[in-house]
C-alpha cells in the first residue's frame, strides 16, 4: 500500500509524521536515546526485521537525525549516534512517555521512569516559552505563520480554521 506524502503540507505535525510516522521509527530513536547504538543490538531489542531496520536507519541518517559512525574496520562495522537534530526529538519522546504513563499504564505501574540529571524521576511538561504557563489545548490557538502558503491563506475554509 502506498503512503500519502505529507512532507509538503503546510503543517509541522504532517511534516513530522511524514518523516517519523510509522511505529518503528520512534522506537529506533528511543533505543538510540537509551544508548543502544549498533544495528544488531537495535534489531535484537526491538525484534524488528533487518530490512525494515536498515530502511529506518538509512532514512534517519539521510534526514540528519542520526550519524553513521565506524567503530570497527575489519569487517567494517558502524554504530548510530544522535545528531543535534536527533537529540532535539527527545522532548517529543518524553511527551509520548508522559501521555502513555497517564493513559495507558497497567495496574502494575509505569514501565519506565525517566530520571532527570538532578536525580529525580520526572515527566515532560510543556509550558509557554514566553510566560512559563502551561501549554494546553485550552490555552493555545493556531494562527497562520509566515511560511503558510499564500495560495491557501485566502480560502474561506482555511481562514475559518485560524480565526
């Protein structure tokens, strides 16, 4: 089945989903965040098919979230390390963990605690970058940004979304 390309839509959610929108890609990134860097280790931990993992790693490398770094010459072996762009994805994963811990946790409790460098188990919290107040669905509205396509901006159905 062919996927619909979302990368050209005037929406950061759509563009992000175009890049990361299958279930394996965020899990591959999670493993690299958890210090699992080598192909065979990632494959073993996730139980992902080798060809699927190779595809995801190639895409993440091509898109600049991971670097492929040699760690052995004979035979040639590589590991995958996060780039700045890849490290910047961590808050997204942390938000997913926080949401999943709230809404999908079993009666046994959370499967993983994220421990901050201060030593405390913590969870992601999104606040306004300007005033520090919580960033919630009730406190935020969307408006067209400077990169919104002019040919769409004048359409009544689009204007209705942003008023």
